[in-house]
C-alpha cells in the first residue's frame, strides 16, 4: 500500500474542531523552535505591554494574503466576492469594529483592542507578475486538508500531493481553502510549521466568509473562524490556556484577558464567571459561535504585533497590496457587482478601501425605497434581498452631495 494512504489520519492537525468547536489542541509559540527569536520576542513583548500602545502612531500595516482554493470538480465554487467578503469580516474584527462589537459586555469595553493590522489580496506574485491574489487548483482527493503524504506532509500544501504549493511564507500569508472533514480550520504558530512550506492557515470552504457555501453554515457561518486562526498564526493561544481541561491553573499568557477555566460553546448571555472574574467568551480566541465573537483585547493586539515584527518581519515590505484611493466617481465605475443566490444577497465590491460613509439605497421601479444601509468599512458590501419581489430595481450610492445609480435585476 502506498505510504501516503497509511499515514492518513495518523497525524493530528494542530486545530481540530468537532461539530461545535474550534481547535482544541494548540501550544503557542515554542521557545525551543528558535531560542534567539523567542528571546527577542519576549523582550519586545514586555516592552510593548508596558508602553501605552494606544499612543504610538497608528500607521496601518497591510499584509498581503494569497488564497489557494483547492477543490474537487463539482464543489460549490469559492468566488472572488466570497474571498473579499471574508477579508472584510476579518479586517473589521482586527480593526475593533466587527459586527458584534455593539454586543460586547460593558466590563470589556476598555480592553477591546484595535489592531493596526489589515489584510489584502496580494497584487504581485512571487515572480513579480500581477495577480488576483487567488489561485484555483482542481484536486481528485476527498477532504484534501486531512490527507498526509511522505514524512507526514499535509497534502493540501503541495502540488505533487494533489494540493497547491504555497508562496514564500516570509512575504505572503498563505491561506488554503479545502475540504476539512469536521474541522473548521487550523493555523501554524510562528516558527512552528514542521516544514516551512506548511506555514499558513487552512479553512474549510463552509466556514470561509459569510456568503456562498458559508452563508448556510449556521453557528460558524459569519466568517470569524479565519479571525480566530489568524490569531493563532500571530501566536495567540485560546483564551482559557492550553488543552481542554477545565481548571483555573493554566493561562493564555496575555495579561489583560480574564482567566477562564475552559472554552465556551454556543453563545451565552450576560456575565459568566469561572475563575472569580467575568469570562470573556466574546473573545475571538474562544470557541463560542460566530454570532457571539466580538473582540481581541489590547494585550492580544500587542502580542500579535510583536509576533509579526519578530517572526514575519518581511510581510508588509514585499508584495505590498496597500489599497489606493481615488475619486468617488472612478471608485463607483470600478465597482464589481454580483448576486449570491445561496444567501439571496447582492454583493458590491471594490479594489479600494475608503474612509468615508456611503449611503446605499435601493429603489423599486416606481420609486419606492426598498432598502437602505450604510457602507462605512471594508471592500465589499452585502445588500440583503430576501424581502424583495422579483423585478428591476435601482441601487443608489451617495457620498456627501454626490451620488451614482445603477440598475439591478432580482430574479
Ligand atoms: Zn483555535
């Protein structure tokens, strides 16, 4: 029997999740992997935790990501709209303005962090050629993200094992999208991938973003799994510490996160106490459902920034994809429009990020206002069409005194 088949299922991925949980077995940044990096990391972290990190200049760092979609023929496609929707959810989460922030328990308002870290699709590939930042690979292998080959190499990370070989991990954050059985996602910790080419994140397409196949994924269908895995990628442990034992002994090594005995599932309400203080089950590094997850803390943000500077220092330097700005008019004319039938949503997306609030209105052919919303963040906007009858509508985008209109058809 080929060695590859024998090794299948014998290796336990770093991040396993059953029906209703994210990754139980994670170990953080290892001091043994690279002792000199670890010493530097500890020194820089302790400096950052002591300084008031809100005072330093908040230049946003944009990190290039490349999305490798590895799918079987006939799988529901992961579209560019779904990719941008997922990046918007994660970027909002990192910026401290995610969709659940208004639900954050009052005792955590003062520690909710705003990271100066944002993520954008790579605009140049490792050879310097223009790219969409998304690669598509067809595979013959079922549950490709679970399969292993020689030396325990995980198949999805290699062309020759039926997956897709990633791009230089010192310059890009590689995110693989592939069927993962019951697992939602996994990530390598800084400096910990058993082979450097496995550095990155793997997510099952069912939990990637909030539209497309993910739009029907219930408790984990709002795109916060990638936020959680990106936390691991930058070294964060689960908020209660390691393993799944329920006790107050271990910790996540983050000073401002309250000590909790173990993970939360579902979405509790109100104050929950296990280790004498209110537990932050709304933290992205807990196991709660997507509708519950709201924030990182200030010290988690400092930790991730430190990990980036020490372990991924070249990320923002090369392959940069920092967004450009343009006039409202050219921005409007460069928008892409698509309809996501699975979630009955119209998606508008842009190559650019803007710092303005734009009002979105949809009018029926007889001039009746059918939908109203605000687009104030991110590169994609979702218009919920669930309550609209079929017909022709006019979508209007306003900024200040200027507006543009486009017709859309709902079937
Ligand atoms: Zn996890």
